[in-house]
């Protein structure tokens, strides 16, 4: 017998048998402290385990391990090999780590142990084949060649799945025959359980297959009966749908152009430019209208008025967000849940072949899929024989009046845009908004709220709305009248009301729209027109002549570069190469940028009452700026007294109110703009040498 003091490493819920290789974590410090390459692994037992000998909270039997080398210098893991069992006699130290006096146990091989070796090998092989215990030819060969019964039983015990308490009992057995007999009993018990469960599984599979076969036959019989019924019902529905379409029904139309004009004028104030072509186009065949303009200017309601003036049924198709062409052309009948497209659905609801169909928000569809499907619908030469996939019959759409609406016609693909008769619905001026409110909005809201009153529209429009249309104005009027109605219900006020400035402020709070008379505070600032009125600001810092622009619009960035290039060429006394220029709030074209740069480098303030527009060339010529009419109206309403625009935009101002037209100055070259832009005038003499 051999006794020694050994460092003990507890391991929870695990048993390590001899003849196994393993890795130990963070034991290097204990080895160096105790000057020994040997440690003991002992299972830590938290609960009472029957038939297991323990000392304190640990198993009394453990495994002796020889620590060989570390994996590498930076690793905390050490390679080790378990080679013998030991029994703990007593603990010599419990803190800060365990040291115990142990007795090393030698597992001697007796002569009669070889008799049970062959039986044990056969049991292990059968277990391996049924439970996939690493079933490979090399392992079977090692089992056949292994004659050391002690080594074989420990290696098998390390590999097979044995309960924790059973492994503890095996480690504590000193007789090899007893240990092997216990393992054989366990292997045979597992094989018996496996055979029983396998027989039960086969019986269950046979019963399940029999039941599935019976149910399958019943299901097939039911399906054979149901499918024809479903097909017949679907065929009947498709036939009924096709028969319900108004193939030859023409809605009577007996409206003259004068009556059409009267209805449009009654329903909509102003919009003379838009109404003029509508009166003639709606009476002609092959015209497909596109009403485009800012939100809230009355595009959808105008389409409804057109249908009413013509005496035709009206149907609306909302195209916003539509991304599948099947929603236009319909689904094929072979698909589950197939249905006709939105065009045929609108025809069916209208109950005639000549309704007015509104294609709302045509600029917000997927232009490459849905837009391509609409090419056939909106082409007068093709829609005479429109084929819906669900109807599967040609239908004549040539007598349908299609009216589309859009906010931005640039978003419509060119091929589709080419088929549309473009009619711009312009923004409303303050006077037009006031008359629309008096004639349409107020009567509607008074009827809804049951109130009589007089509203000061000029103050309400300029201080609480900032839009091209009248939606925001209608909401503000509705908000005021609702609060008046609430006061009437409470009995606080009666009779008619004078909705003046003070009452508007009381109902809506202080105005958050700084709309009029914006003054320019310093040099390098000016007012520009592009999608409304903008305040452009430019600063300079010492540098190398770089131009920093915040805009992501490539066209606007190019205009900024053009303005700087023109000034460098014409104002050679200004040392642009010594200054970096930064353009803030850049939503203006080259004319505005050039004026702001001259203001900055010549230290001259731009007039607060002047706004600029126009595209600048490298030679100083000013070219047309598109979509300028709405910006001119907004600038005039914000208090700008002088609006400088290119002479090529003369067509945009023909139908403006005289009060706005008298503020406009037409120019052809940037030098004309400089003469009108600055507070103390502009000359080409006595430039400061910057």
C-alpha cells in the first residue's frame, strides 16, 4: 500500500475513470506551490447517494491524475492523464485549497478475470451497434486486441452513458469481476429496454400506417367529391362575373359645354387655366387627363365635378403603393383566390362602358411593373381590346374617360407620361383662398357645426396656414368652429360670432408661421425662389478657395459651382483662392448664389424686399427656371416687394393677379440683377481689395 498527501480538485456531478486523457483548467498555480505533478480528482456530492461512500461532501474514492504540459504559454488549460484510483483517509487541509492523505489502490489482474473478458467484449460490441457508441471499425479492432481487462472496463465506463451514482459505485469497487459483472448487467438491461421499446415502436408504426391508409382512402374519396364541386362553383362564379359586366351598356350623356362650364364654376372657384382645356377634352374621345399640382389644390374633387358635369358614373381607383401588375390586369384563373383587376372592378361597379375613372396618385406606383401595365390601359389605340387575365375576354375601354392625378409628374415614367394630357392645377393666392373659404369651406363647416359667424380670413390664412391648397385652412376653420360649438353647448355664448384676430389667437394660440417681412440680418444673405421662398446664407473662412455646399441635389450643386466660376472670372481683384466659401440652406439656383457671394465679398447688404430666381450660365446669362409660379405667389404673400425672374419665365406670370405682376422684374443677365439687389446701389468702381 502507498500513502501520500495529495492536492484534491473537486469536480461536480462528474466521475473520471483511470486510463482517460483530459484537460484541466487553472491548476498550474497549485502544482507550482506544492511542487508536485500529481493531483486528485474527487466527485463533489450535493445530495445523498445510496450505496456510495463519502467523506464530508465528497466521494471517498477518486482518480489520480498526472499533469503533463500546458497547451501553450497563453492558455490556462493543462493536459493530464488519469491512471489510478485512490481512497481518501482524511483531509490535512481544507483552506485555501484541499489537501488529503490518500491511499493509492492497485487494480490487480487475476487469472480468472480472463474468463469473463470475452463475454464483456461481446456485450460491448452489441451495445455499440445498437446505441452508436462510436461504431467504427478501428474501435472494434482495439476492443478485440485489448487483453488488459482493467484498462478495457475503465475505457468503456468512460464512454457509455451510466447514471452518476452508478459511476460512483463502479469507481469504489475493488474487485474486477464484480465491476465487470455490474457493467454487463447494465448493458444487458439497456439492450432489453431497447428491444422492448423497438417492438412497441414497430407495433405503433403498423397501427399508424393502417390508420393513415384508412384515413387516406377516406380523404381521397372526400377530395374526389369536393374538388369537382369547388371547380364547378369557381367556374360558375367566373361565368357569373363575366356575365355581370356591362358589355354593351352605354350611360346616356346629354350635357353641353356651357352646362359643363356652369357646373365646374359652381363647384370650383378660379382654376380658369385648368377648366378651359377640360371643357373641350372631356367632350372628345381618346383624351386621358392628368391633373397635377401640389397637395390640397382640388385635383380629386375636380375629377368628381367633371364626372358630374358630364352626367357619367364616377369610380375612383387609389394607386398609391400599388406594386403588382396583377392588380391592374387581374389574376389568372389558375391561381388560388384569383380575381379581376381594379379596372374591371371599377367598370362592373359603374354598370356602364363609359364611366369616369379616377386613377389617383399615379406618380406613387411602381413605375416599372404597374406603370407598364397602365400603358395598355391608357393608350387609346390599345385599350379598345383590353384583356383582363381573370375575365379572359377582350373589353373595350375606349369610351372610358380616365382622369389621373399626380403631385410630381417627374416621377411618372416617360412612356406613360407621353400618353397623358397634362393639366396643371396651380396654387391658390390669398385672395382665391379667401373666396374659396367664403363660398365653399365656411358653408360646409357651418352646416356641420350649426354656427353662424364672420371670419377674418386674411389674418387666418397668412398667420396659420402655409400651403398651396386649402386643406390646412379648412382644418383651422373647423377647429375654430368646434370650439365655438363647445361654448354654445356649455351656454357661455349665443348668436353669431365675429371671428377676428383676437378670437383666432384665443382659439388657435399664437401663430407659429413667421410668414411676412423677413429681414436679412447681415451680408452674404439673400432671398431665393425654388419650391417656395428660401433664405440663402454664405460665409467665408481662410482657406484655399474651396466651395462647400450642403445640398444633395446635383443640379443645385452645379449651379453653385457655376456662380463661383463666373465671379472668379469677372471680379479678378477679389482673391477667391484665399477663402473657403460655405453655402448654408442651399435650395436656390445660380443667380441667388452669385448675389449672396457678391454681398459677402464686397460687404454690401442685399435688400430684404427683393427675391431672386433663375439659372445662371458661365457667361452671366440667366435662363428659365421651371415651376416658378407657386414660388412667386408665396414670395408676394410673404411681403416681397420686388421679384426678379428670367425674362424666359414670362409665360408663368401671364395669369397672375395684377397686384403680383407689378412686383415682377424680368432680366436677362446677372449684371441687371446686381443693379437691383443691394441697398446702397452697385457700381463697378472702387471695389475693396479683399
